[in-house]
């Protein structure tokens, strides 16, 4: 009965928010449209019913003027559309040729020789060759790889060799990342080495933009690959999930790369003008716990939080079944994740209460919240909803679920910038909802980013000495069986010590206007869609 009551309150609140925000969003959208139309700094504003152009929506930063291939300052799709890597992360994680037609790895695993294609040109008309690859590679941070990059050399006009300190298996995978290892024209930088313009060999180039509002992309006239069937893509920043679904409904936008509110599922399914493509992803949502909080240093409290969350209920009531209840921190669509090494914790509120009691927590004053030494068990949960529209309702559910076992959760919603500052700078949270990385970054890149602590630094998520050692060793392990065994140790340690609270693995869904045809999901979420395959309804 209590669970039904919780969901009834949340569902009612969400319905009101969706209705009100829709009205507000229409007005905000119209104001923004007028501002863009009046601007003399942009050559065009997308009109989604044009036969040769489409408008897509994102939620992150849109700053092409800062989008150096080595920086993280704008939406990932921009990097993917403009810049290309030496090798590509293909379907199923297969490494495929891109700017390099082929490559060789030395017997000791430290030297990678890349043989470049000879028909690639940058969007400014200059040729791709060994000089341009060397120029880009010398701008990379050599310590950003699993093992330091120690030398970059040109062997001839179309052959480049990269030398690394040690033999680490992820190097080739890391070269596929959307950043920071893409290749840019030397003309992307001025004589002082400052970034000035996005110039790549990719399918698209930037025609015009309004910072933090929209970017107009047109085909790269020198692109060597399949030419797109559309002549313009306008990428528009829309921060509210409700505004995104309304833009799709009204025809203002053709496709959303950004997350949509789960409660809009029925709208999408009932609309003859909207379609959706859904696939299993490699993304997971979880609660990051602040290790500096002495309450959370108690393993029983961390375990209690895991047992208190009904993940099946989250999937059913928030995602409408378009997700999988989490066990471990990463889904089994990620290499090396198995049922055995990521068993997770089933919903068991009574077990949660027992664990808290075992650590000396009791409800001494009968207010429903347990306390210890007169201090209530209260935790601040930080979230944002611009990138992931479902996070607000997820956090509201977790607040109610935690209260059922005697834990008080105080919610704090931040804008996206302040939210990331809380994670990466000021650590101002007890718990924060976060997402794993995806595709080529999983598992090694994500795990090292969250749990690895190098000398003189602090781990972002949680530090454990044994985990640190294991993360160092696994990337140097060449034998596949031994590597799997090492990952088993890593995932089992994270699970058994309850270092995080896994929540769910959402399916990857792209909603689009049905005037678009052949909407095909790309091999990675950072690309999103195979843009060159899209055709328009005649």
C-alpha cells in the first residue's frame, strides 16, 4: 500500500509539472526563436519542414568556438561529425579503419604504425597526411592514455608511428574516443597554438552558430566517404525534457539526441508523426557516494541503501519498462561484466533496517528517521534533470524509499554546470546520481576515471587500495583469460563493498519525426545516428 501511495504522489506531481512546463516551454521556445531570427551573427535558423534540412536537439554545451579536439567543451556529437580518429569503434566494439587504412603493432606492444588513407581532405581543402597527424598528436596530453605516449614520428608522407611506454591493451580503443585523440587541420590553430576553428575530415562542417543556442552544420565538400542525403543539420540546445517532446510534437524539431521524459512514452506511441528506434545500451545510472562522509564509510549504511531501492519498480514506474534493473555498476552489454562478478542486491527493506540497527541506528524519538548518538541519518542527494529528464522522478522515488527504512534524504537540484562542479570540484554532496560512460570508454576508461587514484590526486568516486592495484594491473594484462579474471576481482570488490548504488540500465532511444527515413543507430552513442543514411520523405 505504501509503495502505491508513493507512486501515486510522484505520478500526480509529474503530470502537473509536464502540463505547466509545456506552456512555459512554448513561450520560451518562441522567444528564443525570435532572438535567433533577429540575430545578424547567424546565416540561418533551421525550419524543420524544409525538404533538405533537419533540426535535432541536444542538452549539453554548444560552443564550437571552444571545440578543440583535445578539450571537452561542447556536445560529443559535434566532435563526431567534424573530427575523425585514426581508427573507429565499430559495431560490437570491433576496431575498424578510419583515417588509417591499416595498422601494425610491434611484438612488444609499444609501437603502433598507422598507414593513412590518401584521399582524405580537411573541410578547408587541405590534404590529410602524416604532417597533419603528427601536428595533432603533439597537442595530445601524453599521459591521457592508459600508458604514456613517448614518441610521435613521421615515417613517410602517409605513415605515422606512435610509441608508448608500456604494453597496455586499451591503447587502440582509446584512439577511437570522440576526444581527445581526434585529428584536426593545422589551420584549426593560430600561430600561437590557440584553437580558432573546427576543421576536420569528417562528414560535416560548421556553417554558422549562435553560442549555447544552435549550430548549423553542412556537408564537408571534400569528404571522401558516403555523401549525406540531407544538406543541413541544425543542432539546437533544448535543456528541458518537456520542451524537447513538445518540439517534436509541433514539428519544430525532427529528432532528439537528448533524453526525453519517461512519462512522454504514451505521447510518442500514439503519435502518427513520431517514431522511435530503441536499442540496448552500455549506460548505467547509479548513486555515487561521497567517501569523505563518515556515515557512508560504514559499509552497513552503504549496503542498506542498496537493499532499500526497488530497482524493478524504478524500471516499471519511471521508465515504463524501457530499462533494465541494475545489478552491478555496468550492464552485461559491457565487456568483462558477468552475472557472477556483478550480482547486485535485491530489494529487501527489512534487511536494510537490520543492517542499520547492526550499526547502532535506532528511531529513538519515533519520528520515522533512525539516529545514532542523537544525530539523525540524513543525507543530501544532488541531481540535475537537463541531460536526463528521468533523474528528478528517480530521486523523488529514492527519497520516499529511503524514508521507509528510516533514512532521511534531502534533495538538491542543480543546473548542469553546478552539478558537474559538485562532482569534479567542490564535492558538495553526500550522494549524487550519475551515469556511467558508454561504448569505447567501458569498462576500463570509466572505472579508472571513477575509482583510480594516481599519485597526488584523489579518486572521484571511491578509493580502495586493492581496487587501485587491480585497475593498474588489468590494463597491462594481455592474456584474455587472465584479464577476465582480473576484471572479475574488480567488479566483485565494487559489488561486495557496496561502493555505489546501481539503479538501472536505460535503453538507448532516439525519437524522430516520421518524415525522416532510414534512421539508423550508430555504433556508439557519441555518434548517435548514422547521418549519411537518413533520407527524407518525398
